């Protein structure tokens, strides 16, 4: 259940009560240089910040490489990396251990895995498991960058308040770098300020808000992907729903395309010198499941953090009656900003696996 | 590329120039009764109608079972079914054979598969390959129905004009049957009339329109799905993008959830007698990738049919210059109504495969 | 169950009562030339001969390519090839339909698939399904030959009467060609004569005999295979047991190695110019699951054809009592000679799939 | 490369220079009781003994369960177990670091993984990784035992000196227990004494010897396995070659069947009360890849330990010349006795995975 991929294989492990969480990765060729500092700064983008928009919980997510990387270079062996669980204390759920939190996986975990000790899912559904995903994705981002492939994401919207968009046709590494270096990853800082205010407003109300992450990928050659079940959209969507709280995904114009006409939505081809491009990019860089050489573009919808401090109605499963639940502890009033690098990491995993498959078959005309 | 599934395996084959298209299915237990008439009437819902909303092309998609079904009962062997290609004539693309149609997979097929004969993708990207998917899905729908599991879909919107929605919490087989028996599958016929007018309007303009299909599934027990990479959303989204023209998918409130607060979006639990239910169903019946026993609900966005009769700008790849393209032939001005049963078929395949996996492990508390 | 492979995918379909048998192949890159005459002459080696050593049954196994090969070149699409079943008549089992033939899959097919119509397995276990395997393997042999990779097999032994062996260290294409052009594929024709006499002797006694096929593969570069579960021996053995009647496989010295000392069995390294070789080849070209650049060598044990004309003791499952069975019809007194090209075909499939995986990762030092 | 299985998934990790080795297991249902003492005593059978037949090296292979087992019961979550590497010291290979040991994976690891640090394969090919396999297999043996399925193995031969065989038709749990409790796992202690002498004789000569392990499995219902590529023999052989030094496998009469006639080899059916049995079991309990309800029986050939103290001829890869190699350190003069429980463990993994698949489809008549 925690394993991803066909040639690249990423296997996430760990639980909140275990000594560590981590990831096993196979299918990365030997000889790839990994810059540890760059990985750390990538992972830091996911860590809760010293700002009021995320949980004040402290997590020092320093990955430790056990096997597969020697002197900063992959050895071709399985890569195993862990993050130690420094703060392993059983949470105090008081008498609420049989009360599933609305919007959480508590109830489904209870049905699936059983007894009371699992009402909180043993950490299996924890957003914390996105840290190992960022280890894998962070390494792969470095490998892809050397092939000229870059992926950048930003907060596109929170509670309906929108940032600018990446240009569907002309986004560049510079646009990505602009966002990567920010504490609060938006394109337009003024709009980012409005988004921050929105988050703070609902935080004060002991509530939370959802949002949308936009991600673009540049440099992927045309011809990646297979028709029908193994297209880019199939693989990308399947992997994105591994990120907790994701409830939707759309490529290019996506749901907006459903409100368009063919003449509006079709992307006209043209020659930019020798290179085939499209004037618009409503298809998000993918036609028939296969990349067309334009930037890949998609948006991922996140629901609001289900943990809110407001009292909520739930049930007590052992006593078979309704009850009121108040969730203690400190939570992210919005997880969208912390999800931004996770979306990049997952997209890196997906595209790298597909590029490796392409390497095997070379079923692609070099333009 | 044309194969789906883990225990259930569905392998679609065929091309427009081959004598037949069809499907190989393994992983269906022996002893399942298959009602051929019911399958035919399911497949008819996908066929182009005798109405002005779909292409006037004639397709008699009568599936023929070669192996795996004997006397109307599955034998446990691989099921092979074909549909004969009665009308195999090479299309006349005139001097446009090197001109990719905007919005189509022509250009990506050319990059992927090569020579001029493949500029039209050899039929690999044809919507016609959804017919074999409907054979597989149609059979499986019958098997699931005997377990009390039903899936129904309808046109939710076309070019922004909306039908009603299925109730997220109280949809029933009767609601599905209501739609199944209609030529034009909407819930609310008055709204359906407006949708028809919208399609006709753009048809007259030699244009096309996109839309959204909503699908609900009832009767799936709580506890189906695995965390992270093998949840219902992962599997369902991956398979849905196999349907041509799909550009987005959302579960429950989906993208709308990104504009909600936690207190609005969280679905409160309650007891309906002994049964655990939720008062709302913004999660679409899935929490942490796992079903919670409520109806599964999702929407799939379709782009407008890319084939339009209006002149379009494209390029001539062999001559390396821009050109104008006029697509001849008769096309669906909107494919959404024909996609409705395909969405049902794919959802049946996905859930059946997941139920078979569940059978293996039985990692689930019976409520 | 009938599908093979990870990147190369070979899916065998058909049954004796269906109009055709065949194979679906994906994962072969576009642009590979396929010589149809060469394929036919490869497949002819599997066909029952006009000699007394195989069944006099007539099979004109002419493969017909439906998709994936255009003008003698692969298009990158799935390859579908069929062989028409010309002689589809339900066999007359008389009152023996509930009597499983000893040594056959009748009883296990009955347990697995059920009713009386399946007591003969519906053809699922028929040696005839090795014809589609030879289509796939025959195509792939041609592709591998262009990369300098060749595989040749011969009858190593029948009922204990032995042919010569290929040199474990110095076998060449010439050695293979020598065997390929023979009706009765042995290295040493004098020993072949003794083997023929042995087969005829038991044929006259209405009995059958088993034997061993030896196969060598040259030209595979060092470094193919992965440790533990994905080594060459793992993949090769798994696939070889798909051939009916195979009961054992050994690589290099194999079972003989169990009677050797370390100093006898270890293959000493030396330099042949710049090339690393071993003086002996008891490891069969594989160390730690990975090729070492020497010829790959293995032997496959076949049990005697279970269909014999002698009366045998069996049971009547419907009447729950013992009975005597006499099998009518004409059968191969020994299937080993016809299995020879099938072993080559399967080894081609296995190594090609592994080479494709190697292409993806390139985790290998070019010597 | 280190992952096994389809529904049951076993992923082995670790290296000799890492802090631990271990295993990740998914696909084991929740609620299975695991007896830790029983697991320990199973694993002890693999540990080097306090006798002169195995290496005097000390390994305290105490598995530690990190996740997936709570209070001695599986939770349905992934099971992660580790064995700490207590004795992590880089081996001193002196000036021999570029000299591959004959019979070892040194050379192929060098080609595959590169630099000098990998000439010894980084532990990837180490027999030590069979310890995590025994954790997985040991757990699964307990689960299968509760379903009445038992597997027992013994030394069948060493350097041609043979033990007795398990009865192919009438082996029982008692026969297995008889072997399990012995330090030196043979059926006939007198023959075991001869085998011990043989091992000691070659040990004194600074040499090593190979051998054969026989394994029987009882209680597997008829009908497990699929035709062609997913039969029991396919899966079992593929997995057995994951054990270092395995060079051959045969089922039932195996290679001996190649010297038999049909009338000798065919196993006649009879009724034992209501139960269908065969009088002989030359097929090893498997017909057409599917179990027939008789004991499953197979033999696995091991080559002699390649590490011997005698001087051997090899090459120095960096200096491109031949050289003489003397391997220091203490090695098993014969690894067959330690491989016995590993063969049981692997067979448990294979059959459990196949039983889980069977659970999903239930394509099997209950006798």
C-alpha cells in the first residue's frame, strides 16, 4: 500500500509510535550525485515554519541515509533513508479514544485495522509520512534537474483567495526559483498577503481552510506516456491522491474545459523556430496521455485541515451514541503551503518513473 | 499500456484498421451468471444515438464472447470478447496527413509512434476503444449488482449548463434506474432540455462543447482501499483518465472543498440505527483512501470534442510551416452523454478489483 | 495467468474450442524489422514433423499479424497475432468425461474450473498454446540477433540416452545453426540415431518417454539481472515452467554442482585479451543472479508425455470409483524434440525483458 | 530487486555496513497471532551452530518488530522487523580488493555496481540477507500451520552422500518435527553421520562441498495455482533462486522423470475414502501448475560454498593480469544445513501469496 512505481520503486515506511519513518528506493541508477544541503533545504520547505500559518509543532526532519548513497553518489543499490522519531509520545486522547474525528481517517482506520489503539490510525494516515516522500522526491528532483527537467509548485488559492498563475506556455526555472525561496510560496506577494490574512482569520475562529496547489513541470520531452491506462494523467493523479487531504486534480484547463467550446479549448500548433509548440496550453502539456513538449500543468485541490478546535458532533463507537468532540493540540490552520513541496516531490517521482520506462523502450522520436 | 488491474485484469486490444477490437479479462471467478441482453442494453447506452446530439455514424457494437463464458456463466478461464470492425476503411485525410489536429493525440502519436500512417494514431486513441471497456465493465456491473453494489452516472453539466445532482447521502438504485432508461441521461429533464439546446447551438456553429459526468456508487462496504498509494481515489482517478478527453476528477466536494472551512467540510458522524453514517458527504464516501460506507461520489471533467468543423490553425510537419485545417466527417458535438456509461464501466472495474483484493486479506471489520 | 513480463508483456490467449489462439505483445519498440519467413521457419521447428517421432496430427500454424507490425516493421503499438483454429471439433471422450487422465491437468482443471466440460481443461493446458509463445519468442529472437544475442537449444537426452553437450565456454552461433537446420535437433547425429530408436521402441510399446533440453545463450553482456528476486535464474526458471511437462531446471553444473567441491566448481577468472572470462562455466554464466558475460547455459527436464495408449488406472469422479482408462488418439511419444524451439522462445522473452529493464537503469559498466 | 510477491509483499533491506538488516511485509491480514519464541527457535535453525559443520562466526539474529505486530498480534499494517548489525567492521581485503573471488558475485557486482568498494557486493549478495527472509517465512509458517499447512525440509544429500527421502505420498507433520528438532537436519541419523564426516573431510582440506535440500509441504488444498505463468512451479522456482548458491530445482521426480516412461511416471488416481489421491507422486503434487492435494515435493540444488581457503586463480581487474587469491576468514564448509530453514521460509512465502490470491477469486471446488 505504501509502495509506488514500476521501475523506480518508492516504499514509504514508519508510524508515529515507531523509532523512525523513512523510505526504501530502488531503481535509481548508480552514479547520480546527491547534494545533501540542497535536499535539506527542499525538505525545509515542507517543515512547519516559524510563522503563524502552520502548526507550531517542532519537527527536525533530518534524513539519514543508511544505504545506497556513498560519498554523495548513488551506488545502484537500494537507497534507504530514515528520519528518527524524536518525539514519540502517545497522544492523550482521554475518553475520546472511541470518537472518530470528522474528516479524518479515524473511522475508516477503525473499520480497516480494528481495535481502539488504531482509532487514530497508528500514524498511517499522518501527514508526517509526506516527509519520506520528500526525501525520495527531493533526490529525484536533483537527478531530473541535471536532465533539464524542473518542477515548481505554489499556493494557487486558499479559501477562494487566489494567487497569480504560472504562465501555461512560458513558465521557466526562474519562476520556480522565485517561489522556492519564499517562506510563503506564492507568485504574487500582495495576493499572498491576502491569503495569509484569510488563514489567520479562520485560525482565530479555531477553524481551518482548504486550497489549491498549482504545479508546472518544464523540460519533459514530447512523447512520454502511453495511451489509455499508462498516460501521464493516470500516473500523476494516482500518485497525487497519496497526499493526505487531496480531493481533486485537473490538468491544463481541467474543469474549466468543461465550460469551453472546442474552438476555445483546442491548442493551436505553431513552429517556434524548429520546435513545435502550441499557442495556448489548455491540455496541460498532455494529449492522449502523452506529453507534447509544452509545460505540464496541473492543479491539486486540498480540503481544509479536518482537525479544528471548534466543538464538533461525532459518535462514540463503543457506547453507540452521539457525542461532542473537542480536538486538543495545535494544528495547521491550512496545510496548503506545506503541501507545495510535497506536490513537487510526487510529480518528480511520477515523471522519473515514466522517463525510466521511456528509456527502456525509446519509443519516441527525438525532435 | 492497455491493461488494467491487479487481481482483475482487463486488457483492451484492437485498432481501427484491424478486423476487431476487444478485451481479455482474467480474475473473474467462475460461476458468475452473465445476462447477455442486459449487457447489450448497457452497451447501447454508449452507442451513438438516433438523435442529433451524437455522431450519426453507425456502430453496431455487438460483443461476441470467444472464451470464458459458457452457457451464460463464467468458467474461471480468461474471458475474451470481441467486436467486429464492420466498417474498416482507411480514412481519407487527403493532403492533411502531416497536419496534426489541435486537441487530438495526432502530434503526440506522431512523436511516439512515428511515420505518417500514425499521424491519426492508428485508432489507439479512438473513443471506440471504450466499447471493449464497456464489455468488461458491463459484465462486472452485473456481478457487483448481485452483491448489492450499484453505480450510476449522469450528465452533470455541459458547457456550464447544469443538471441536478444525485443526493450525496441518499442516492439509491431507483435514482440510477431513472437515468439508465433515458436516451439523454440527466436527472432533471427540464434541465436536460436546456443542455440539449446548448449542444445543438454549438453543433450548428460547427463547434463542440465539454461537460462533466457525475457518478455515484452505492453499497460498497466500509473499509475498502489502502492508505497512501492504493486508496480508492488513487485507483479510480488513474483508471478514469483512460477515457479519452477526461481532464479532471474530484471526489465529494472536490475543488469546492478548497473554498470551504473545516467546520463546513467535515462530515459529522451519526448513528442511523446501528449503522454509522455521516450527515453530509463532502468526502465523497472516502476518508484516508478508504471507503466509509457512504455513497462514493465523484465528478469527471471532459474537454470539448476536439474534432470541430470550423477551420483551425495548425502546422504541416513535413513542410515545417503553419497551415489551416478543416476536419471533414461527422463528429459528436458533445461526447459527454456517450461517456456516461463508460464512467460507470470504469468505476465497476476499479471497485471490483479492490473488492477482490479485500477478499484476499479480509482486513476489514464487518459492521 | 497467461501473461508474462515486466516491460515486455506477452499475453497468450485462446482455447481449443475458440476460433483462434494467439498472443498480445506490448513493450517492443517501434522500428524493429520482422522477417516473416524466418519466423515461419522458426515456428516450423515446433510443428509436428512428417516423421514417426511426433504426433501425425496436422497443424498449419501460420501466424497472422493483426496489429503492431506494418510493412514488416514494428509500429510501437501492441502486437496482436493469431493462429486460426482450423480443426475445431469437440473431442469425443465417450463415457470417460469424468475420468481424469493420469499425469495430465484434467483433475486439477476440474477442481479449479469446475464442471464436466472442463475435465479436459478447455485447452488451457494444451501444448498448443506454446505456438503463440513461439510467435512472441520468434520475433524477439530476431531483435536480439541484431544485438548479437543468440539462443540455441537441442535434445540433450531422452530416456537417459544422451546427445553431446554444447561447450559451456565456447559455444557459438555456428553450433546453434547446426542444430536449427536439423529435423531432429541433436548435436551428434549418431547419438541422435540412438535417441530416435529409443523413442520408436517406446512408441511401439504404446508408451512414451521424457527427456532433457539444453539451451545456451551467447552475447548477453555482463551485468544483466538483479540480486535476490530478480536474477536471471529467477526469471528464467519461472518462465520455463510455463511450458507443459517441465519438471526441473538447472543452471550450469546445476544438480551436479551439489556433488562437487568448491575447488572443482568455482570457475577461475582469466583475461582473454581485454575480456574477462572464466576457464570453466559451472555457474552457467550467472553469479549472484547476474550475468558474467560467459554463455548462459541451462537444462530443462521434461516428463514423459502423459498421454499413452496403454490402459491406465484412474477414477470416475462422478461415480466415485476406480476405473480403467484407455486414451484414444495419436500422441507424441516424446515431446522433447518439439519443445526445443519453445525453450529458445521462452529464453528470448526472458532475456529481452531483462535487457529492456537494463536499458532503463543502465546500471552496468560497459567492459 | 529485493521484493517478493503479489498480494503478500516481502521487501528485504539492509547491507553489511548498515546499522541493520530487515524486512518490510505487507499483505498479512490483521489478527494473526505471532509466537515470538517459536519464531526465534525457527531462526535459530539458520544460525551458525556450535558445531564444526558451519562457520564459527557469531550471529545473534534476534528480530525486533518495529511496526505491524502489537501484543503478539498482527495489526494489518505493514510489518517492519529488523536485525541489528552488531559486528559492523569493514573487512580487510588487503591488496585483493580488485580480485574477484571465483564462484562469488564479486565480478558481477563490480560490473553492475561499480567501484572498488563494491567488489564485495556491499553485502547485497550475502547469505546474511536470508535472515530477514526467515523472519517473514517464520511468521507465515505460523499462520499457515493454523490452516493445517506445514512445510519441512532436510538435507537430502551432500557431495553425493544421501539421506533418506520424505515419503512422496505419506509425509506428515511428525516427519517434519523429527527433523526440526535436530541440530543436523537429516531424516536418518546414520546417514547424517556419513554426511557430517564428508563435510569434515573437505573442511580439513580447506575445501567445501555442495548438496541438495528436499522440501515437502502438506495440507495445501487442491486447486491452488494458475495455468502457464502463475503455477506453483513458476512461483516456487523463481523465489528459491533468491537463496544464494541455488543452481537447480526439480519438482516430484524432476530430472529423474526425464529417464522414465509415461507408464512409470504417470501417477494413478484412486479414492482414499472420499478423498482423491494418487498412488505415486512423481508430479510432486502439481499438475498443470496447479496443486492436486497431494504433498508438494521439490528438491533444491546448492553449489559448494565458493569461499574456500585453498589458493585459487583469479585476476586483478585494476592491473589487468592474473593472480593468485587466498581467502582469509572462516567460512561454512557446507551451507546446505543452514539453508534448510531458508527453503522452508521461502516456500511458506510463495504458498501464502498463492493462497491469498486464491482467497480473492475462490476459483476452486471444495472437495
